[in-house]
C-alpha cells in the first residue's frame, strides 16, 4: 500500500515557526490573514487555543502544508446567541481559527482543508462543543469548502476590524453540521 504523502497530527511548539513561514506565503498569495500580524507565531496561537493540528509532508515532517486551531472562550454576543438558538450555552461553543492550506498543497487531491476540519469536528465531538467559524464574504474557495461539507451559514455581519485600506469586510458565520451517529 502506498504511503500517504501528507499526515495530520497535533501541532507541536516546533511547528509554529514553520507554520508562520508558510503563513507568509498564504498571505502574499491570498491575502490571508487580511492584516499581517506583528508576531505571526503568536497569531497562530490566539487566546483560548484548546487544540491545534498541522498537515505535514510524510517525506519532510517539518514542512507544514496546512494548519488549524480550535479556540474556546469565544466572546462574541452574536455567536453566543447562535449557540443558544441550538440549545447550547456559550461555554459549549468553540471556534475554528487560523485555518490555512499552502498554495503548494492545493489542487493535489489531498483535501487538507477538509481533513483539518475533520480533526476539529472530532475534537468538538469528544469535548461536547459546538463549532463555529467566520470567513470573509469574498473567501470564495473557503466558503465553497464549508458549504460542501455541510456547514450552515448562521449569520452575516461586518467585520470588527479594517483592512489596510480601511474597509470593513462582510463576514459569514457558519456552524458545523450536526454529527450523525
């Protein structure tokens, strides 16, 4: 049986440096994140980070091709209202954050975004959490991925941060699809 070219695993501290280098490539090509952080390594571990994963090449376990983290303690009144509308409390809410796949890993049939989201969903299931995420309205391929995977758009709003040119972008808020046993 051929070896999988990419493996997903929990992120280590050593991965953060490599992921930050790859994030720069994503930023330069895709504009994500919209605002380049002063400290990209710190940005990859936002407050409340409860779990994080990387996708790495099998041949080079140090080459990060994708990243995702889950944060708890989401402090967002609209998200809290969404959680309550599903019968959950704000303490049961967790956010998908810092999801990216490098340009070099896309289009190779690796499904890294889907697989990283699967890791987050498994974590949420094990920890009895409802996952949510937000994405800029113009995030075409990201929006297509979430909708293909059954994430439900729950809200639209304007970002509370501005782009370098001063625009406040429209955002979509998604809730993970329910798990079926």
